[in-house]
């Protein structure tokens, strides 16, 4: 090995603590990049492969009792590659030993055998016999949650008749990667299942022989969905068509999309921050090293080493730091992303996980790390190359401290000499001071931006569960029923209050903007399911118009007083032009509200209910549940009490994980910046500080100069970090907001205090570590060495 | 020795430092010759321009005016790359403060040169010459000043340079150690025939030279040839 390379390795070893501090920051950037890209890619590819292999449909339409003869027409539409008709319904199950009524979505398996589209994967047992009338296959997570094995039996309430079904096997389907029951806010495998029954049996039970309720369509490659959807809408108009939707509106797919977008957002926001800080740290450390090694550089040049060789020598040192950071980042990133991808695959019900971070991702993240180090070291390396050998070997002139106006001001303030030294140094190296502040501010901001999530969720939970949805349970009916159904509900055992609502499906339009939503028709003064305005007061939909959630209004670009066109579909038809009469802030879904009497007039109907909200006496819950299982028209029920607990449990677990990760990241940055800044201070001021000690200053007083400057910078970094953190939080809240939910920007004082405490503590710990070196400094040898 | 081969020649060589307020003539119109195989001592008070001259001869610095030749090659016409090449192939330097790389052992410090030279000795051989083979694997911090300076000389001669330029090689040493170092230089000059220039402000050292060049205010004031040279061992200060 050449002597210069030996020097390189020895320098690297000597600078290990500083190199490590930088490498860790860089590793964090590389790991986050690898993790978020790797995971979003794994999720994306797993989904694509699953969809491809199992022929996930492109378009879905819900209608009621469409004659099968129409299928031929559908298949003839230009661009349609395949169409499959299914009989579907919601039903309540009665599982032995389980008190609660369980809701299931039941869909048919075609008479001819296996489905053509949305082909489920058989995970255990067998497919139901197409001719059997009492066989059923379950989606795997539901079967596992309820311990239902092939051969087990349970009761189902189909069209008012209770019958017993035997489980033949477990399935997984690309259509139900993510399942969420009607009225529920989070997935619940135990209380919401997917059932596959042979078409003949299901159609007979529902009086749908020769008809279907749901259509899945696969497009030919190169054809877009929109024209086909329009034709389907026209064709199915007479059958209570709910409106054709493409993949983007298919619930399961929309949730996965949202998750992938979030991961990608992280990949774009965080890594640049880490790599940027690494650039600065390398710049600071290499700059100092070159200044320290001036004479060595001069000597190497005198010996005949060229400019290039010197430049490369210092770039290689930064390359070694980058190498360490990148390797560490790869290791941690691979481990994290594989672990998290498995967690995701589990959360979403994928049958397998396609996880292969391509060498591309490794290459790009590695190059970015190396690029950051090179960018950081370039200035120092070039200045080393440019040093003239003759001047390099004569000692540098002492830095020039100018007496500025500020100095006179400081003098007038009668600041102590040590404090003066701190302030002078800040004025002397303003760029370095500013960058150190910025680095620590970014650490604060990362903590602020991650800490705000729990607060935002508190607001969401409070708004969704305590302000808006105060009912204990929601009962859904397969069709809208006359209001007398409400009376029936009141008679169920244990029911204290019961209130009804009618759910309608409509496409709202304003010029070229349109959105498919559920419109709730409500009587004024409802107390259980409330619509709450910003000030927390319940509001009613004003008669004669439509009230919209703010996000929906923004998507349609309408305000109060504007007109929207509402095309109703499903069991109530018609197109109306309605004025927007109010706006409300909502975190879940895109709500739209009509006054019940307005709706009755529009559809010339007697008052209807499709949903009943109830509160129940906890003591009688068992009797209530038992009775629910017998209700013929019940499509489903959701126990919101359980939803609440489940939601909070899931969330608080996730928050613990993410808060830990972000705290570690924030600490890494702080240590990287504070430790390196302090080490460089110590190196530059060793003589000065030693002189002070010799003059009789105590260790404490001298230590104060070192510790004081870094901590002063850390303090200045706090408000800057709060401000940046607030901005990042806003950015994240905006980018995480989808049709499904909105993240409110809630910033509590505790968020800022907590972030500041972590960063200040990490900064103090780093600086104290360096102060110990100051205490151990040998005064005599420091004074003897030449700069 | 006047008819010996000339290694360095300067014509009207000046170096001006412009510090803004005043111009300092570190060298003012210097004309001189240095001969192959001679050991020349450059004597003069501090600030008289000795180091400046040595740096320009060694290709470490640029002249402001005038011309410099190394044999028949004009140094003042070389660019940075050419000067680097020149230093690498022809010149060995010894500095007052040894300038060893602290993170490299004695052998590795010598290796810095042998790695890039055209026809070097083995580092061990160079260290042998200065009597330090047994301390080969020591770091600079583990050696005395005299030993460090001898390593520096080993490093300078390892490439078998044609000229050895020494700027106050004994400046940081006590007299006994300084004499040891000078003796090594004399030995190299005699055994390898390396033209050697030794800068000093210590008049006693002039006695070991073939020729003594007196510097004053950036000018070559005069020179004298020693008819009788004194071995370093017999010099004392
Ligand atoms: N880099 C420099 N900038 C300004 N003046 C310099 C510089 N280097 C040397 N000088 C001046 O040039 C003159 C000659 O210096 P030098 O050659 O080092 O003298 P010597 O080696 O004989 O002591 C001195 O007056 C010195 O102050
Ligand atoms: Mg000098």
C-alpha cells in the first residue's frame, strides 16, 4: 500500500468519532430513502403482480337485479375484454359462541366454475361445489379471526331466511386486499367478512335467478375507462345503477394507493434533509482538516505530489466516511424496509410479498451518499490542491478579528471576556454558525413534524367519535325502508335512542369537476350522528340545498351560494341542481348532506331510512346482539364503541414506532452537528484555551467558552426549527390528505417543547463529551505544538 | 571549482512581496551559480531572502522577475505541473521543522518519496544511511528532534536527488544533535555526490562548506571559497 493511502486510513481512524457522527446522519438519509422507496416499490409491485396474475377488474358497477341477458351487450362495448356478473348482498351472520352479530359481504362464484376476474386464491380447503346450496368460502383473515375452519358451520340471514352454511375453504382476493365494513372507520377482520357462495344457491336465496347485482369489467389494453363507464351507466340506468367506478374509487385499491403515496412523500421529504446536513458536516470537518494539515500538504507538494493527487487524497477520505455511512444505511434500510414491508403485507391482505429492492435503488442511494460527501469535501480538497507549497509550510497569519460596530456595542455591554470570545467567534465565522443553527433547526423540525401527528389524531378521534358519531351502533339496511323501521329498531332490547338517516349515492358536478359521494338525508336536530361545525356546534343541513364537507367543496371548486348538479343513482334517481347552503370541516370521508324533507320532495317519497343509529344499554347488549341476528332486512351493523378502541390501539402502536424512529433521527442529526462543531472549536482554539488555563482561568470558565458557543447556537436553532417544523408538518398534512381522510394541522405547545428538549439534551450531551477532552488536555504539549 | 558543471544559475532574479502598503524585495536582482557536487552554505541574517531563494530554486515558489535555470532547463518557464515533475525527479528538501507526516512511521515517511520517485533506494537503505534502521517503525512523536531531522534527510536522499536543499536544518536542534545532522549531510554530499545547499544564520557552519554565499537585504553580498574545510565534528557553537 502506498504511504499516502496509509496516511488516509490512519486519518480516517483518528477521526473515527467525527466520521461516525457524520456517517450516522448519512446512513439515516440512505436508510430512509431505501426504506420508503423499497417499501413503496414492494407494495406497488406486489399489488401489480397480484392484480395481473389474478385479473383484477378495471371497472366495477353496482346495480340491482340486472337481467343476465344484458351481459352480452356489455361484452360488446368497445374496449371491454371481459365482463363478469355477480350476485351480491350484505348479510348478518350468527356464529356459534359469538355474541355479536357479524356482517359479511356475500358475492357469487360463477356457475361455470372459477371466476374470470378478481380470481381468488385458494389458501386452504376447497372451492364450494357449484351445485351445493349450503357451501361457502371465506376470506382468510375473517376465517382466522373467527376460527372458522373447513367443515365448520355458521348461520346466515339471507333475504329474511336464516340458513346454515358449511365452510369449504379460505380465499384471498385482489378485490379485498383491504376490507372495511359499512359504517366502520377502520378494518376489523373479526366483525366484517367476505363470503363466496355458488351463484345458483345465492341467486335462489335472494330471488335473483337470471339476474345480477354487480358487474366487474376488464378493459382491453390501451382503452381508457371513462367511455366504457359512461356506456355502462347508460345501459344499467333502469336497474338502480350506483354508478360505474374505476380502480381509483374501488375501496381496497384506494387505500393501498394512499399508503404508497405516503411512503413516496417520505422518500422525497426526509432524505434530502439528511444528505444536506451530511454535506455541511463533511464540509466543516474536511475544511478544518485541510487547515490543520497545511504544512503536510505543502510537504507533499514539495516531495513532488501533484495537485490532483492531493485533491483525490482528501476526496477519498470523505469517500471513506460516505462509504461507512452508505453501508450502514444499506444495512439498516434493508432490514427496516423488509421488516416494514412484511408488516404492510400483513396489514393489507396480500397472499405474498414481492420484495426485491432493485440494485438501482442501492446504486442511487449509494451515489447520493457519495455525492453528498464529495460535494461537502470538494471545497476543502480544492483549496488543499491550490495551496502553494512555499506558503503552506510557513505558519498561517492569525485570523483577522475586525473591530466592528458590534464589537463596540459588546464592549459597551460589559460582557465578560469568555462571553466576548464566544460572540466574536460567531461573528468571525458567520457561515459556519448559520449552518450549525440550520442543522440543529432541522433536527427540531423533524421532531416537531413527527410529534404533531398524535395531536392531529386526537383531534380526529375527538371529532369523529365524540363530536360527530356518538351512537353506540349503526344498523344498515339493504334497501331504504319506510320510517316505521325506526319504530321497529326502538323496540329492540336495550335500545335507548334510535335515529334514522337515508343514504343516497350521487355524482356531484360543477362544470368539468365531478365527485361520486354518499349524500346523507337527515332530519334536523339529530343527536347521535351529528354534523359539527368548526366551533363544535352541531349544524343541520339547511332546507332547499346541499351542505358539503370543506374538502369536497374545494374539490368541486364551489362555495356557499354556488350551484352544483347532483345526479342521484341507485335506488333513488334523478338529476337536480342544488345550491350549496353550508360548509363543514370533516376529517373522515367527503360528506354531503340534505335536509330529509327536501329529499322527500325531490324524490316524491314518503320519509325513508336506510341507516339507524342507536345507543344501547350496555347491560342488555347481549340480548340486543342476539336480536340483530334475526333482523331480516339488516345488511350490517357496526359497533362504534369497538371501532373507537380498535382505532386508538392501532394508532397508539403506530405512533410509538414512528415517534421512536423520528426521535432517533433527530438525535442523530443533533449529535452529528453539535459534536463536530464542538470538536472543531476545540481543535481551533486548543492553544487559546490552554493559554487561558495557564493564565489562571478555571476548567469551568474555559469549558464555558466551548460549551457556551455550541449551546448558544442550539438555542438560536429552536425557534428556527419550530418554524421549519411547522412548515414541514403543513406539507405532510396536505400530502397525506386524501378523499378518505384529512389530517388537521394541530400544533400544541407541548409538541415544540418536547422537540426542543430532545435536541437541547442531545446537543448538551455531545458538547459535554468534547468538554471532557478539554479537561484532559495537556497544557504543555498543546502550547508546544506548531499550528 | 569554477570550471565544474553548473546545476543552478539565476539571472537578475527578484522576488517582491506586495503586502498592500509596502513592497518588500525579498530578492533583488540576484545573479549566482551553484555547481555540481559542491556543498554550499547560504549565510545571512534573518529576513535576508535565503529561504525565498531556496524555495525558488527548488520549484516551490515563483520568481517575480528574472530567470532561473536548472542545468539547461529554464525553471522560470515551467508551469505548475512542470515544477511538480521537477521537484519529484531532481530535488530533495530538508526543512527546519522536519515536516514529517505525524501519522506515518519513519519508514512510511521515506516511502512517501520512494512511492513516486523514478529510481529510488529502498526506504530501509535510506534510513540505514542516516543510522536509523532500528527506529524504522517509530512515529515522529516517538523520536527526538535530531532523529526526526535525520528521517527527513533520509526521505530527501531516498530518491537519489541531484540537489539537496536544506533550510536551516539545525535551526531547531541543540548543537550536539545539530552536528550529527550536519555530518549526515556531509556524508551524503561526499558519498553520493549530491549538490547540497545548506541555509543557516549560524556563521560557524560555514566552515564545512566548499563555498559560502553571504546574503544581505535580498542580495548576494559576496561569496568565498574555503580552501580548508572543517568536518562538522570539529565545529562547535
Ligand atoms: N509570504 C510572504 N509575504 C510577505 N513577505 C514575505 C513572505 N515571505 C517572506 N517575506 C519577506 O521576505 C523577506 C525575506 O524572507 P526570507 O526569505 O524568509 O528570509 P530568511 O529566510 O533569510 O530569513 C523578509 O523580509 C520577509 O518578511
Ligand atoms: Mg528562512
